[in-house]
C-alpha cells in the first residue's frame, strides 16, 4: 500500500501536469488569436486599399471668399475633378452622380481622361454617355493631361466641354461683370503665357486650370491669380504621414499636397478619380473639389 506521502506526490504531479496543460492551452489560444487578428487586419486593410481606398469618393467642400468675385457670382457652385484614367465604368458613374447631386454652375476638368489602353467603341459610348450627363449652366471646361490624345479631346468636345488650350474665356452670370478662366496645356514646355492670359485684367477674378502642379511657378509671379486648380499627382496615391508619399511624377514633385496658398493665390490639387500604374490608394482616396464662391460683403 502506498504511503500518504507517495499519494500526495502523485497528486502534486497530477496538479503540476494539469497546470502545464492549462499554460500550454493559454499560449496556443493567444497564438491562434494573434493569427486571427493579423489575418483580419490584413484582410480589411487589403479590402480598404483595393475597394474603399480606390472607389469611395470624397467631396472636399471649400468656401472661396474674395472681394473681386462679382456680386452675380456670389453663391455660384464650382466643381473641379480630374485624372479619371477611364477603365472603371461604375466609378465614373458614381463620379457623375456625385457631381450632379451638387447642382454645380461651373464644372472644371483638370486633365487625364483616358488610361493608356485604347478605348473600344462600346467603352467610348459608355464614357460619352456619362460625361454628357454632367450639367452646369455656366459651362463645362477642360484642359488636357499627358495621357489625353486626340481621342480624349474629341470625347471632351462631344460631351460639351470647352477645352482651353493655352487660352481663356470670360464667363458672365446675368450681369456685365465676368470672371476669367484660363486653361494651360502643360504637355507643352513652351507655353505662350502671353496668349493664354491675353484678356487678363488684375481687377477680374481669375481662375487658372492646368494639369501638372509644378507649372504654377512659371506664371504665379507674373499675374494676380485668385484660384489655381491642378491634378496629375493623384496626391501620391500612397501617403503615409512622415514616412512615404509617392507624389513623385514629372512636374509634381514640389507641390505634393492638396492645398497651398501662394501670396494671395489659393491653389488646390485634386487627388483625382482613377489610378495610374497600380490600382491602389492609401490615404489618398478619389475625390472632387466643390467650391462655393462668395463675395466679401
């Protein structure tokens, strides 16, 4: 017969063994839980990057207040969009719906309508159908980006856009006071700025459209520009504060953020709608800029 001491030793061994089993179970549970958390974080990060990050449109709304804005333009609504790089019909349709929902008076497109791939007749028809849906009682204007060929120009014209190619237009709104719209073709390194600003008057509220943001340095000191609008960089598509910003395209390496104020010029750079080389966006979701003009009382 086993002594009491031996029985206690056996019991203690059983207790110790059970404790070890419980410790191992806890470790295994923690490992499994950690794996599940890593999987879920990775999955939802991937989902955000390829879905929400590239297709969920942000509307950046800003009030533009300036004493040079004519009284007849006070409360006028302006939409800027660009960099469609068309290959996603649903995203284009959402973009047009987002624009039309705000009933803009003036719509401004800052370049890069098409992607590098050639449009087939069916895709062209769908693109034209959607762009024609955009309504703006004061007009639809555009400039060209580096990916905009003759077909892109033809589509924009077919859809009712006035394409400003180093030229300008005076826009009136039921009065004899106008605002000036200047469009620059930044595909040309030898822009004739004198021709583009031929009707320039420093007393007239002036908006300049162009595609590549760094070109602003070529004219900002020669004219009193009130509002400058550009695109091209997609704001880097992948932006991690203090660590990474891939806004390093040609002529988009100096002005890499969405807004600058240079002297008295408000300068907005849109992140665009589509993507370029990679169908990925992190902290640079597709967006449009929505401005409300207001004269200083």
